[in-house]
C-alpha cells in the first residue's frame, strides 16, 4: 500500500511538472507571436526560457577581425 501511494505521488509530481513546463512554453510562444519579437533578442525572462526549451535562438553576426 505504501508503495502504491509513493508511486502515485511520483506520478502526480511528474504530471504537474510537465504541465507547468508546457504552460510556460505556451505562454512564451503566445507572447512572442503577440509582440512579433522572434527576430530579435528575447524581451523578458519567460520568452528567453521558452526559446531555450524550444531550441530557438537568435544568431548575432560575428565581428570581423582585423587581418594581419
């Protein structure tokens, strides 16, 4: 019985964690779409984390080094 309760608690914790991550990424995507900010730097922490979880980022051009 104790094992069953422990497994149920672990399952509930995992479900809540996954739901929180999906909700956070969904909120970040909604914010990006609303403000059209995907082509620049992330405007806040939520969108920065959402981009990282999605694997989306903005490449900045490399500075040209002086030859010689």
